[in-house]
């Protein structure tokens, strides 16, 4: 009898709905490992390519193609809602599969060992790795909304934001050092270790009691999941489209698109700027970027939300966009001083912090704009539009940074950013969040902070 009781207790261990610390740890671990592919393909690999003499256009191609999957997250959400293995929970089979794919892609890249000039191979690896990350991201967001108590969600959102920044920071610094001193294969193989351990952790946990850990083990679907499983998604898609084409929504979309363009552009060009113009080593650049990302994450977690709440979302957005515009113009005018290490360090750090704070200011506006009936899907659409700006920015950097005319990139970004700034000043968006509670229930993967690379 005692043995039977021990077996039963072992079978009921590691259940997320029964343990708040386990829930928060799960959110942290999976968001932390999201930062590994992001740190590799947005920072470490571009720096490695630039340090080995690749052009801005080549680096931009890899960054742009790697970022494309983030514009397709809405498709992921519909697939995950429509098709899942309920006996393993609503999200876990997708999360384990996506996490495992991240590991396999990184190990495959280590085996292939592409050279800095193998643009097609690097782009393909970056695309597949980030596709896996987007599925993991949507799955973890959905899991958080599914199992988190109401009073845990704010803390979970902070953990999501901070954990991903920590992952990006750690991977950028680690991979930059390993690429420079031990080669590409070693660096990317080492980067697969922690995601692999987290994939194993994903197998050990369960969402609710009685569920299977793996498809072939014993267990059954929880009745709660059977009751809420979504099968008819077409009416939701149609209603979401109607909500997206309202006048205020259409005016918000350009701001979202513009917001992400500089991030994509500078991720592609900054490695060139640092190593080929500034004379930095690869590891010096990746270390600075890692530090800047960490600073941005810490400031966002500690003071960003408080400041935006105190000033107001739209007012904060206007202040941030105006000062960001001034920063772009000032740096373009300072072209003759781009070899100055202090100037480069300052602009790289300032851009990272501003990108974070602009995101903190604009996300509440997106939430308030959501129609209650389709709030989650509409919010995901907004984030998809924002994510699409990143590869556009990377592509723009490819044809505006010819040797001798690199400042054109900053003038172009200033002009584009100016359009978004005017809209933020002129258009009055709602001040009340009328859909936040319902957004957590309509399509569960929709709530939660998006990735920092939005």
C-alpha cells in the first residue's frame, strides 16, 4: 500500500497547475532559451560574418530571413489551437516539439559548419531556428495564460521579458567569444546544450494531473481541456479582420511597423559599423551588445512599466519617438566621428534601451485597441505587423549602406520614424483597456508579452 502511494505521488509530481514556483520556473526557462537563437542570428553570427569581411548586404540578408518567421506567429496560433494532443495538455506537445527542433537545428548547423560567405545556408538555418522559436513562444504564452492565476500574470510577464533578454545577452557574449577563439561549430554546438536540457525539463512536467508526459506513455486528456478545445476558427478570423480595419486600428498599424524597422536595420549594419568602421573586434562588439541588452532588460523590468504608467502610454510613446528621432538625426550628422569608441558605445546602448521602452509604451495601446470578442487574435495580428518591420529594416540597410554613404541608413530611418512620430502625436488612441480580461480567454495563446525582437 505504501509503495502504491509512493508511485501515485511520483505520478502526480511536476504538475504545473499545482505549483506556483514550478509555473514561474517553467516560464523563465523556456523564455530564457528563446534568447539563444535570437542572440545567435541577430548578434553573434552577424558580428562573426562582419569580422570575416562580409558585406552589409550579405549580413542583412541573413538577419532579414532569420526574422521572417516572427511575422507568421498568428498562423502558429491557429494551428496550435486547432491541432494538438490533448492527452499531453493543450500546449506541451507543441512546446516540446519546438524546443527539440531548436536543439536539432543548432546541432545540424554545427555539423554543416558553414563559412561566413555561405549566405544561403546561414539564412536557411536562421529561418528554421526562428520558426521553431516562434512556435515555442506562442506555446509558452498560451500555457502561461492557460495555467497562471490572475495575480501571477504580471509577474509572469516580467519574467518573460527579463528571461529572454538574459538569454540573448548570455548567448551574444558566449557565442561571440567562442566563434572568435574556437570556431563556428564549437560555438553553436555549445549554444545547443541549455536548450536541450530545457527540452528534457519539458518532458518531465505536465500541465494538469492525469496527462501523459509523452505520446506513448499512460495518461488521458483533462476534462477542462476537452471542454474548451477550439474547432471552428473561421468566424474568429473573420471577426478579427473586421476589428483590424477600423480607422483607429489602421492608423496604429504604421506605428507598429515603423517601430521595428530600426531594430532590424541596425542589427544588420551595426556589426559592420563596429568591426569595419569602428575597428572593434568581434568579441568587443558582441560583449557591448550583450551588456546593452541586459541593461535594457533590467531597466524595462524595474522602471519601464512604472514610468509609462505614470506618464501615460501615448504620452510616453510620443516623448520616446521624438527623442529617438533626434538621436537618429544626430548620429547621421556625426558621420565623421563614427570611429570614436565612446560614441559607438553610447549609440548602441541608447538604441537598445529605447527599443525596449518604446515597446513597453506601445503594447498597452495595442491591448486597449483590441475588440473584446477577438482581443487575443487581434493583439497577435498587431504583433505580427510589428515583427514584419524588422526584416524590412534589415533589407533597407542592405541598399542604403554603400561604402562612403553609410549615413544614408540613419537618414532613411529618421524619415520613416518621422512618419510614425507624426501619427503618434496626431492620433488619439483610447485610454482604457476594455478587453484585457477577455483577451485571456478568447484565444489563449494571444496574451503575454511578445519577444523582445518584435
